[in-house]
């Protein structure tokens, strides 16, 4: 169960899925511990998300769905479709996180309606109970950094993941993961989570991120499927051209 792995402090790697289809999701998810399916920026809907959840889980990989923190109806939909959890984009207010957590839980713990669809049918032969989904929040601007401790203190939040790209714009240093403001902001979030049961993670283009940025993270979500595929194709094409030239 993803929540248990996160709470146990396991080191988990992942990427962001934006390309539709169960087959593509299975192929791209297989090397990772987790993926998150992007309904914030990706041109995807609930139907595509369900197919991608199926593909990722077929690969033995945990599937989360990233979406706006106030997209409560969509949140319920993807959880009923069997997602292992949700990632709440751009959280800067603990009240927003608390409202979202409530929508992931059935009464009396929360306000989620009961209609689990695919989720209710999974493992029906062994009588397994419905699993509680994992809830992650992303901090993506300076206002979220300032309230990181309050956000992490919301019951039900399992992980806080810094979105380095959007945060860099908020800090006035676009896409500069090595800038002093970025390092200071991430250090502030890291300190806010120290001594808590909430996991600390980073998301973005992390292949060239400095050690100071990555320190103490237990969750690393690198790039997107499109960027990873493009890089692999560019490399392969370049090698062929080198041979011919």
C-alpha cells in the first residue's frame, strides 16, 4: 500500500505521465516506484486517467493523479477509478489541503460519497477492504513555502513535494534550481517537515539538480514521460547520424 511505504520513509522514484493510453503508461511506469498522471497540465480527462491507472498498476507501479486541489468532483472520480492517491497541485493554504483530504475519506472520517466503481471490484475475490488513498500536496510558490509547516500539519497529508519549476518562477529565478533563493526555499520546507511523519519530496527536472537541493528527500519525481521519450529518441537519432557521418 502506497501510504504505508511513504509513512515508512521508503525511498521512492517516479515521473509524470502526460501521454494517454494504458500501454504507454505500463511501458513508462515499469522502471519507477510511482507515477502521477497529470490532470493539471496534461490534456487528459477522467477516462484517459482510468486507462493510465490500469496501465501503471499492471506494471506494478503506484498510480497517483495530480489535479487542482479544489477539483473535488474529479478527485472522487479518479479515486473511484482505483488511483492509489492524489497529488494536490499548488497548495499554499492548509484549509485547502484539509478540504481535499476530507473528500478522499468516507464518513465519518470525511465527506466522500460511496460509489467506488472499479475500486470496489479490485481484489473482490479475497474480500479485501477498500484502501485509504495517499494524499500528497505540492508546494509551488513562495506563499506555500511560508506555510509549509501548517500544510504538513493537516491530518491525512502523507507527503509534501516541492514543485521546483513553478517555485522557481515564483521566486523570480525561472528554472534555476541552483539559485540561492531556490536552495533557501527548499531548505525552509525541509526544516518544516523535520521531525514529522510527513515525507519530503521534490519534483521537476532533477537530473542536474545539486546535492544541496536533493538532501533528505525520500521522494523524487523526475521530468515527464514526453520529455523522457524525446530525450531517448534524440539520443538514438544522434547516434545514427554520427555513424552515417
